[in-house]
C-alpha cells in the first residue's frame, strides 16, 4: 500500500509540475537581398568589372560592387556613380547618384555569338564585356 501511495504521490507531483516552455526563437530581421543574388546575362555574378562600348563608340569602364554601388569611368575619370540591382538575368537597373535621378532598367542578353548586349529603355544598345581578374 505504501508503494502505491508513493507512486501515486510521484505521479500527482509530476502532473502538477510543468516543463518550462522552450524559449521563443529570437526574431531576426529578414536577410536583405543583395544585388549579387541574381545572375547577370552571362550566367555569372553581376559583381565585377566590365567594359561597356556604347553605340556611339565610347568605352566606359564600370565596376559593380557587392554593396549595390557602381562607378563608371571614361578616360580614367569617374563620370558617374550610383546604385544598381540585377532584377533578373535579363533586367539590369541602376540609379545615378545625382539628385532627382530615377531608376533606369536595361534589358540584357547574350546572343548566339556570345556577345552580351544591354539595351536602354530608349532603344540604345551597348556591348558589355566582363573584365576577368
């Protein structure tokens, strides 16, 4: 009888004690999507250095950094800076740092000859060449 009482008492005690609830997971901010998460038209990261030849023959050197910034140089001088994002392999968008600038999105594709073309909304096409390090 004493054993039954002891077992019953332990069972009652066990039923009354509640296990401490697991701590709620800490809220973490959603990871910000970086521009480099989507591949460029050539199937590689859009981050890097590029030579862009415009339809009027200007050769611009462009560097896209992982923090979403870009710098364009012409004849060794920085001529434009801003922010960029690769929305899809076929859509590259940028916003100049000048006050009042709006985002511009170019369509991009590599043709069957392996030539990477970027076309602005006004129809101007330039050739893009990745500068391998």
